[in-house]
C-alpha cells in the first residue's frame, strides 16, 4: 500500500530527535526482468531472490542507539504506520530501482519525513535525486559518520561524498542480517572485496568501485559468516564481489581458511560468486573454491567474437577456447552462468549464429543475454558522447538490459541487431536446447572432495537443505502435472543425471527450476523485440512516405509508382 502517513502524526518532536527512528526502504525492481526469477521464487515459496546487502551494511554503520527498521519493497508493502514511525528514511539502489526510489522519496516528502538517498544509482547520477533532503554518495563506510554528525547537530539537508575507491574494507562492518526477514529470500549475500583489475569499456564497476580490488581481512570475513551462521541460516550464500578472483593473492589466502571454517561446522553454506574466465586457468584456485563448497560462478563471456572482445577491452576472454575453459570449471564441481551482450560496434551479421554455437559448445544453461547499454560514467558512455552517438537512457522504465539498452546510435542497423538478439533468445531458450545443456552440465559436474571435519569423520555430502528437498518434490509435481510440455525433457534429464552422475543432480535441478522463469521471460523479451522491430519498420515507412511527399511536386513519376501494389 502506497499510502503516505498523515502528516499531523509525523512532524515535529520526532524529526528533531537526536537518536532517530530510521526506516530503511529498498525500492522495488521491475518484476519483468531476467533477475526477478519470479516462477522460480514462487516454487521455492519466497518473494524475491536476494536481500539489500547495501542497506543492511549502511544500517550497521549507524550509531548503535538509533532504532532501525527495514522494508524491502520487493517483498512487502511500505505502509503508513512505518512512515509514521520513522524520523528519517534511508533509501537507494541501482538503476532499475530508480522509478520506485523516486516514488519512495515522494511518499516520504508528502509525509514530511526527511529522506537520505545513497547507493550506486544516486552515486552515478546524483542530479536525478536532487529532490532528496540528504545525498550520501559513494561507499557509505567513507562518509556516513559525517552524515550522523550533521544530523546530530540538527542539520536536515546536506550532501556528503566519499572519496572514490579509497574506502578501506577493514572499516566495513558486519551487515545487520538481523533486520532481514530471511524467509522472503532465495539466497543471501556477503561481500569479500570490491573492484576489478580489468578495463572492460562498458563496465561501470571499475568506475564505481575502482580497479584495485580491496578486500576484507580473513578474520573479518569469517566473523561476518559466523554472524550469518548464528542467525540459523543455512544454504546458498552469494559472494557479490565484482570479481571474486580480482586479487588472487588475497583469495588464495582466504579460501583455505574458509574451507576449514566450513568443515568445522559441517558445511552450512553453499557459495556462488562472479569471476572472470581466467579462473579456469588456475587449477589450484579451482580446487580451493570447490573444497570451500562453491557450486556456481557467473562469468561475463559477452561475445564469441575475438575482435569485439579486443575492441571492448575484454582481452582476458580471448586467446582461449571458451568451451574448454568453462568445462574446466565444471570439472571442478561448479556450474557456470554467463552474461552475453549484443550490439557492439564491431559485431557483424552472423554474430547470432556464433553466439548460439558458443552457448551450445560451452553448454551453459543460464545465459543472461542483454543489449549493450552505455551505463552512466563508463568509458563507453564517454566515447559515445564524444562521437555524438549517445541517446537518452530509458532502461529504468523497463528494468534491465534485456528489454531496453542500445541507448546510442548503432553502427549496424538497429533492426539487424534486434533481429540477431531475437534469434539468439529463440534458439537458446527453446526447451529442448535448454534441457540438453542442463543434461550436459549434470553429467560434466565432478564431485569434489570436501575436507573432513576436525573429528575425522568422513566428509559430508554437500548439505541438502530441507527447503531444497521440498522444492524438488514440488518441481517434480509441477513438471509432471502443470508443465506437461516439459515433462519428458525434465524426467529424461533428471533420470540421466541421477543414474550416471548423482553429483551433478543439484546443478541440474536448480537450473531446471530457473527455466520456469527464464523460458517465460525469453518469450516476453521476444514479444518486446517484435514490438520494437515493428516500431522501427513503421518509422521507416513514415520516413519513406515523408521523403516521397517532399519529392512529390517535382517528381510526378514517383506519385504513379507510389500507387503500385509493390510500394
Ligand atoms: C548483487 C548485484 C546484483 C543482484 C541484486 C541483488 C539485490 N537484491 O541487491 C542482481 C544479480 C539481481 C543484479 C542485477 C542487476 N544489476 Co547489479 N549488482 C550487484 C552487485 C554485484 C553487488 C551489490 C551489492 O550487494 N553490493 C554490496 C554492497 C555493500 O555495496 P553497495 O550496494 O554498493 O552499497 C554500498 C554503497 O553503495 C552505499 N549504499 C548503498 N545503498 C545505500 C543507501 C543509502 C541510503 C546510503 C546512504 C548508502 C547506500 O553503502 C554501501 C556500503 O558502502 C553490484 C556491484 C557492487 N559491487 O555493488 C551490481 C550493480 C549494483 N548492478 C548493476 C546493474 C547495472 C545491474 C543490472 C541492471 C544489470 C546487470 N549487471 O545485470 C541488473 C538489474 C536487475 C533487475 N533489473 O532487476 C550496477 C548498478 C549501476 C548503477 N549506477 O545503478 C552495479 C553497481 C554494477 C553492475 N554493473 O553490475 N545485481
Ligand atoms: S571483468 Fe567484469 S567486473 Fe571486471 S572490468 Fe570487466 S566487466 Fe567489469
């Protein structure tokens, strides 16, 4: 319910209180996005994939005697009682959350509550949040104490900006996991490091978090995991690091400690993360991750075309067989999810076929294929602006780079790019193709040896949480009685994996669950692309007609041609 509190109930003495009631509000994402994982969340019985790690980190930086409450608009309503309770509201997130973030600001201001806005979108586009009472830009560890001091002095507006890339991760506190309603989420997140040493032209991470990865200490990270463990949570934990292996030295120091910590507690967590493909070149690192119980890695593959990768400054993906690299990761017991992009300047016709072949050869089931988007502050945006090719960014309206993107004048005809993108989606999310890749991964995943616990008992199997078992039963019922169209594919994949490689079953099942969302989402995107292609065709016809109209007085021959059926 989006009802502002009655202003009379909220104003005065509360807003002057030095130790305020702080309401943290995480704005809504667009529900129609690749990452909303809607049908999968429904099957798991949760409301959304992941919680707001940024906001609960900010919460931990606020003085201990301030009273905090969190509302995640992706999982629950913001109601008038919450607003009435608050003396100040903290909100912020990423670009697709912008419309809802602005709505939250409006609601607060209608209720007479000061609003503090921060997070990546406000940091990269502060001008769009100028209406907020406070702007806290950059990593909060570097700046929040100045906001607190200002608040305590009685100031009720201000702008505070952290020095970029300088925040020492040792200052990052244990996030306030206690504020989360854990039952709403598919998985939880933690962060070991920020930043990435590479230089990809389209990447905003290096602009926001820098190129020198900064990491927490081992003890600090273990304390954070222990805090999560102490809440009673067990299961999937995502290391949200920009590139988990960005600082290999730090990660190789940390992983054995993590392995030991996991063994001592009977492997309570299964980890996923994001890493660059050069992970595959380091068998020692792969082994360390596997033994610490990592089960999934997201890798940005972006394009199958080496020239495009070089032009996009993503050279680390070239001079290798992507299929071999990905299979080495499967061999270490981890499944791979990947990002691909269409719309690079150097792409040629045929990129769709090459991408489809690459996805088949790597056998990656879950591929986030999006359109190239010039995000604020990136090298790509700066280049396109210099070239006079930048267009207004409309991504925030639709949510992600699958349905909006190409916010620039393309070198290839835009229609051709949209058609290529459409072709890729139709091919890779054809149920038979998707399930074939899942079957392949299910068989390719190798079982890795987990360290025995200190008492010398045999290493436990990766923990199967009760929720996973319930989900498996629900999935079996759903595939057999609801998605009858998928039933043969599901059962063939399930039985083949169970019989020939039980170690791959978790990977196979979790990816088949995701198909419930991704299959539908691909159909939605294809419809959206059809709409965009039809709109381009209409404007081409109109432009043609206008051009013809302009020529008409002096070119009667055209008029007669324009009446022919062929026109
Ligand atoms: C995890 C993640 C996701 C998850 C989100 C899960 C969730 N519920 O939050 C998923 C996979 C869904 C996702 C998707 C996308 N993401 Co994302 N994501 C990340 C990632 C890797 C980590 C976020 C995180 O938890 N960080 C850890 C916390 C501690 O850091 P933080 O959020 O920056 O918070 C700090 C400060 O920003 C600040 N802060 C944060 N909030 C607030 C609020 C207030 C009031 C204050 C004062 C301060 C403050 O304080 C915190 C401590 O310093 C970031 C990169 C990054 N390093 O942060 C990208 C990032 C946020 N994503 C981004 C983008 C573009 C996307 C996508 C649009 C495209 C994509 N990359 O796939 C999609 C959109 C999804 C959609 N349409 O629904 C951009 C955002 C750019 C921008 N200017 O807004 C980022 C920065 C980098 C990137 N390109 O991936 N993402
Ligand atoms: S490897 Fe990933 S995080 Fe690093 S610069 Fe490239 S796109 Fe950004």
